[in-house]
């Protein structure tokens, strides 16, 4: 796996590419440039990349049941009108906390969205993870600093969650039917290396793939936490990854230019590009949301907090 060749899928200087999502129905890779404030749709077959500007930093993007983009904005989940670029807020999240923004969003097999947050200034303890269903955002984990992931292993009943600033990944017991979390415990700790665990994905063999900022690599871990393989990328800060392609055998990796110092920017011309490789395993395409309210719920009605044992 260490010799797996990595190619440039999209040669672009994104400021902070993140949140890749493979939509099998349209054979398209969606992703966001958080700092550049744009949502992108990339068709590898034609090499066409379309993009739309957003008001505020998009933490990630998922698709509704009709394939329309739903953006994790600083105010909550909003539908993007691709013809006008307008954002229609449907699920408010942390509107009472203007110092925070969304950071990463994933959809599980039941069509529920899981949205992480963080403070713009990376203030410790101010982030959280929300589970969104039936138009309501339920806080399921709080006290985080930079919420990233999550990644689901529903066969084993697990959810992996990274706190990037603390250089750790925790694992929870996940009840797939209800989305309830319990049994939080430490899965990986990179604090000795001082590398950043960022976006994650679980492959068809139940192995966890992690994009590691500062390490210039993505790593594959077994369910017991043992390192199973490493793929190096030609820039210091990979940010996230997803499986895609016709058979789920292509691994797409997003990267950041913003997090580099001036010297590294000059010596890493591919920083901000989207990479692709074939590691010899496959993963599932991204899920679509099960539903989305036609209009936004009042903020007070759309927020609940759960206790995670």
C-alpha cells in the first residue's frame, strides 16, 4: 500500500479543499473550499469542475433526495440554488453562536446528517457534533475543539470522531436504527507526532482511513487501532477522503494550501489539488439525505441536546 501511486484528479489551487462526497447516481465528486467560500462539483470523466460561491464558509456539502446540494453553513443546513447561488436555510444550527461555524458533515445509511462545528478562532471546548433528523438538530457530543469526520462502521456498530486540534480520534458505540451513541473511548492519539487527524472514511473491510494533516499521508487502521497501511501524498496537509468511481475503488483525497507557511507554499505546488489513487480496496458511495424540511424550523424548535453515556 505504501507504493500505491497517487495521481492528480483535479489540478486546482483550492485554499482549503474539504468534505469530498461521491454521488454514485451522477458519477460526480462534490467538495467544498472552506476558506475560498465555494461549493464544487467535479465530473472525473469529463474533467469538468463547476463551482458556486457561498455567503460564509461552507463546512461541507451533502445531497438531498433529489440530488440537490445542501450546504453546512455557519447558520445551519441550507439548500443551494445552483441557478442563483442563493442559500435557503432549512435546519438552523448554533445560530446563537456567531463565533462558530460548521465543520464537516456526513450522512449515514438511514439518511441522517451528522454535522460537526468549531469556533473560527479554534477556541477549546466550544465545538460539538449534531445529529440531524426530521428537521431537528440534536447535540450528541459537546466540549470538542475541532469536530471532524465522523465515519460510520454500522456493521460493527461504531462511529469514529476526530478532534483535530487535540490530535485524537474517539470511537463510540452506535445504534444504527436510532443513531444513539454510547461507550465513548479513545481510539487513536497522534499527540506525540503532532499530526492532525482530519476527514475519515471506513472501507468495505471495516478499516478506518484517516487524512493526516502535517503528515503528508493518509493511513489505514484496523478496528483494534493497529496501523494497516500508509499512502503518501505530495503535499503536507491532506484534509479528507472518500471512496468513489464506478466500483468504489477510487480513493479521492482533498488537500489544503491555506495551512501552509510561505516556504511550504512555494515548494508544494500541488497543495490544494484533489488527488486520486487505487489502494486495492473499495468503499461505499456517499448517502443522500432522507428528507429535509420545506422551510426552516425556528431555532429554538430545531435544537435538542442528548446525553452521551
